[in-house]
């Protein structure tokens, strides 16, 4: 009987998915969740696509009628890289509000209880936002071309500029995730999102920084958004007023460094806050 017992085969253990497979599965599921939200909320998608058109009309024609670009050139060509950068920067706001809403409604706790990758869940949200941003940037580029904006330095440099914009948008979603998980309340996150607008305005996106007071010019020149704007102007070949600050004199390098620093700090912090919230 003992021999028979020893001969009885044991049930094989169910193999656990590899870390890479869990990451891929969590990323895909989370990305679909966000994209389906856009599908079932056509007003949200319409707003995302309509705002760029309004921005070109208001800033390009209303404000542009009174603006002069240093060194010559049309104001709309000076403006368009700034509007592209604003689209990238505005990734903070919806991500921050969405993360705070998920915390407040208990969605974050339910997601954490599932056997999926925490990193994958957040990465999927960031990639879904990136896909939407591609559409918004493409529409904004078409509107810009229709209103006189042109790419002066060839397609390769233009592709580099758009890649830099998408990288910065990706970084801003992680910044927004950290803020949303930290705040934890949708109403508070919505109020804080209004503070992002002044921070984005203290840049070279709409006006040259040379006419600002010294202390404000320093803040604007060292604002990461200003580096992205100036880098895009250089890559597109559009009019610019670089100034004497290091980030605007070496705009492409500065934009990449800012993106690397912010991503290295915010991505692991967001994953840690997501995994340990409420503990």
C-alpha cells in the first residue's frame, strides 16, 4: 500500500505567468479600459479634438494681431510649437483627475486586488493617453498647416520634434498619476488642475521671454515646457527667441534631460504609491 501511495502521481502545480507576461497583460487590459472610456464618452473625445482648433483661432488670430516676433517671421509659425507643447503638457490634468477619481471610488483598491502587474496597469493608462495624443497632435498640425504654419527643416527633424512632444506627454502622464494618487480626491484634483495653467503660461510658448522681468524670465527659461517649445521651434525651423539661458541655448538636450529626470523620479514613485495606497 505504501508503494502504491508512493507511485501515485502528484498533481502538477499550475505554472505562474512570467513577469513579462503579467506586465504585457496588465498593460493591454488597462489601455483598453481607457480607450473604451473615450469610446463611450464621445464628448470627451470631441473636447480633446476641438480644443486645439480653438487655441489656434484665439491665439493665432486674436492675440497674434498684436504680436511681433523678434527677428521677423509670422506669429502663427512662432506660436504653433508652443501649442504643440501645451498639448503635451496638458497630459497632467486628465491623468491627475482620473487617478484621484479611481482612488476615491475604490477602483484602485479593486485593481490592486487582482493578480496583475501594478506597473502594467499604470503603463497601459499612459500608453492609451499617448495614442489619443497622437490624434490630437495630428489634428493640430493640420489646422496649423491650414493657417500658415510650415515645417522648414525637413521631415526628419519634424519627426524628431513630434517624437519629443510625445515623450514629454508620456512623462506628464506619470507626473499627473503621482499627483492624483497623492491627492486621492477628484474634487481637489480638479481644483489643482487649474493651477497647471499659470505654470504652463510662464513659458516661451506664447511670447518671447526677453520682455519679462528678470526673475520671471529666469523661471520661464528654466521651465521644462520652455525647453520643449524651443526644441520644437529649432527642429521645425520656425521663428524663435532663444535668449541666453542654458536650457534655451541647448533646447533639445535640455528637453531630453528634463524628460529623463521627471520620468526617472515619477514613474517608480507612481507605481509605489499605487501599490501601497491606504496601507
